[in-house]
C-alpha cells in the first residue's frame, strides 16, 4: 500500500522563523514588531475566528513594512539562503523518507526561504508548497513609506495582547487589549488597505490554516492516495486545519516540538532535539499506517531523556503542552518558541 509523508518546514525541518528574522533584519525593533503582529494573528484566527482571515496571515501583514524599510525580492532571497538553520538530522531524514514513500513540505514560509532550504536538504522543489511573494512588483511612494515607518514605531510601542482562557470574542478581552486589537484593525484593514501598497494584503495568500489543508488535498491528487494514507507533521497554529483534515480522514497526525495549538489537534506528540526520530516514526507509518504507528507509540519505552513520543489524550494534554512548549523554547530559542 502506498503512503505519504507531509511535513511543515519551520519546526520539524528547520529552527528558523524566517518572517520574524526578516523583520529583525530590516525593521528597527523588528523583533517586538513581529511578536505583536503575530499575537494579533493568533487572536484574529483562533479566538475571533474572523471570516476571511486564517492563521499565518501575519506573513502578508508585515510585507508593506518590509518594503518600507528596504526589503527587495533579491534581498529576501539572499538573506534566506544565508540564514538557514536546520534541525539536526533533518536533511538525512527527508532523503531517507523519499526512498520509501512520497514526501511533501507544506510551509507557510516565503518561497525564497523554502526554495533555499530545498537546495540545502536536496528535496524536490516541486514537492514543496510555500507562500509566493514578489515585493518588487509593488510600488511604494515616499509618503506611504514615511507613514509605514511611523506605523511600525507605533506598533512596537503597543503592549502584547492577552486574553483569558475561554475567550471567544473581543468583549472577553481586557479593555486595554480590546483597544489594541481595534487599533491594529484600523491600521491593517483601513489605513494600509487604502494605500497603493495595500494591494499586497489582498493579493498575497499565505499557505497557513485552510491553505495548508488545501495543500494536503492537492498532494493527494498528485499521488492518488487516500487521506488515511497521509502522515502529517506540524508544530503550530498554522497546522491546525491540516491536522483536523487528516485526522478526520483517518491519517496520522504528529506534533513535533509543538505549541498548544498543535497539541490540541494532533494525535501524537514528539519532543526531540533532532529530526532523526522522524525516520523511525515514518517507517512505522509506512509499514502499518495510522494504527501501526499508534501501536508503536503506545509501546514506546518511557525514558527521562529525549526523544519522547506518546499519544495525546485528554488526561495528559495539559501536561504535554507545558512540557512541549518549554522544550520548544530550548530547541528553537525563546523568541521563536514563544510564537503561535
């Protein structure tokens, strides 16, 4: 029986958050700027579940600002190629899996980064899905540039948005956080939307949320496999809809050093400082499908050292979220590990 392995890129394959790193490189104070926009993305996608918005749309929201601070297509491609940081063993894992079954990378990351990563790990580029961008095609006049610079400074000065457990709408947030969300709404969907550069917000479509689920479906059309023949590996909020789609179809879902969003949706948790464990898990899936993989996981010998692999249940989910998020920060750094 033919099976296939679909994996996210940043997290299971690389330690980077390319969009955050580009923000830090081009925008003064870019780390805080990106963190605030990313938290806004988490709120809009996961709490409010705003129609027309999906997890990962951060990658289009930051593009006008990258353009204002001098980013170009060539500059993004050069930076991405020079700053790839792989999870140890990731290249060997992908090459090994490709000898046994079809494999696809499904990434929210910008295409220049995924393209460069495919070169490094010798992965076929036509089996990689990513966010297509072309900043050079969008003109930006001096007035819009100046305004975007001021808006970036304003965003950096905002407090981080927070919400209580169980929040489902804006009124559930503290008043100060409601004000921040409303202001960011006006910045992105009124002020920037009215600029010429605002076309980016309607024309760039990040591969996150439902687009990752669509990519899974597209990969199945290429391989002629069924959904129960898919193993999907992810680690964040952008993978939730792909996880849900694969689980409903009887496939295997694996959180690799995932955050709370991934652990709420995946069926298996893996915590590991390197990617080599994915070879073992992929072999288990290739030989026995979801049930064979779950049997392997259930028989996994408990060990205080990593890697750790276990089935996610209602009873252990809270503990696993705490442990995985802590371990995630150790592996990828606090800044990246704290992002949704």
